C-alpha cells in the first residue's frame, strides 16, 4: 500500500468518477485506474463497484475511506512539521533590546538559543524602548524587549510582561553611599549624568525628580548606557540606572531608592497582525523558558523579579 494509491482512492471516492479524479490528481486516467487495481489487489477486496457507468464504494471501500483520509492528513501534518524543523537550520531572528538587557541577562538567553539553533542568524538592535517600539511597528524587528507602559497607541502590538527590575542610584565606587537606601529628594543639587533625549530612563528620572519638587542638575547629558556608566565611574556625577547593569562593574556602586522606590517592567513585544516566523517563535519560547527557569532558580540579576510564569 502506497500513499499515492490512497490519495488516488480518496479522489475517486469523493468525485465518484475516475476521469475527474485523474484530473484532480493531475495524472493520466489509465495510470490512476492501474494504481487503484493494485491497491485492491494488495488489500484483497474490491473498493469500488463499477455498474453501468456509476462508481460507488463497496463495503471495503466505505471502511477504508475514513482511514485513508486520516493517514493522508497525518502525513501532511508530518511533512509540515519536518519542513518547519528543517527551516530552523537556517533563517534569522531580528530582536530589539534595551542596552541594560543587552549588557545583562539577554546574552545568556542568546547563547542558549544559538546552541540549539546554530544555523539561525541573530540580529540584535540595541536602543531605547521608544525607538524599539517604532522599529517593531514598522516591521523592522520580529520581537523586542521593551519597557512598559507601551509608548505607542498602535493596536497591532501585543506585549507580555516578563520581568520587573529596580532602578538604583549609581555612583563611582570611591563615592559609595553610606546608607542602605537613598530618597529621590537627596538628589536635589547633586550633579547628574543624564541619558540622551528620548531615552526612557531619562524620562523616568526627570519625572521622579519633578514629582519630588525639583529639577535635576546635569553635569553631562546625551549618552547611551555604556557612556553614562563610564562618566559616572569617572566621577562626573550620579545616575539612575537599572540594577542589572552593575554586574561585573567593580568601579561602580548602586544604592536602592527608598520604598516604594523606582522600578520598570520589561515586556516581550511583537506585532499581532504579522505571523512570527518559525525561528522567531522558537526564540520567544527559548527566552521565556530561560527567564522562568532563572526566576525559579534564583539566578536572575540582583534587583530583577520574575513576572511571567
């Protein structure tokens, strides 16, 4: 019994006509008839009754038809699954992420994905959350790790909150604060190193300072994450940054803000109106599994809390 024979059998059963079945299957009618006879011989029973030009199913044909349909459907499903898996041997994932995430836990998640799918090209765009949301909406990214709330009214974007991270006041290590917490009001009059305009951390810091009743003083402004941390390390001023970026930086010291403090929520975003590629779906699954495992094992960076389960 061959799959092609079953496909010919189903075509004849559904059209009740050998010539029409041959046209549907795009084969010559004699070839189709030959394969049906071979199937009947293999099964040891006639499948069709051919009386005066009418084609009807025999009892054996009636019994075979649902089984044949199921076999053909399962075969098609298997082909699609294998094709998708084969597709993961190559392809690409375009991922957006904020600098703090690129410097923190994202590298380990990328490494896990690369080990599982070494043929997939990973393209990472680093930027502020607002810039990443715009790139995602324009179709320039498949997925993006962004900061909530969503700075866009585009209804085509879907988000899943996965992590919450605390913001801390960072100073050069030789200027370490001598207290466990710092109130935002204590930044009044202090020289600050500030991110460039449009950066979500800049907006969060300015909002917190203004709610406390003062305008911050800038020693220098306009940098990205690496530049801001280097300026702080050089003693130019203090900055408000995510706690995770301090890992592996002995020249810097972070002090939490007094409760309720400042925090931000990290979400994984994608477009709802575009079906993600198989590679993008695989990366999403890998990333979510990674952060959930890290949250349960207590290996998330200090000051980072799991939201997704």
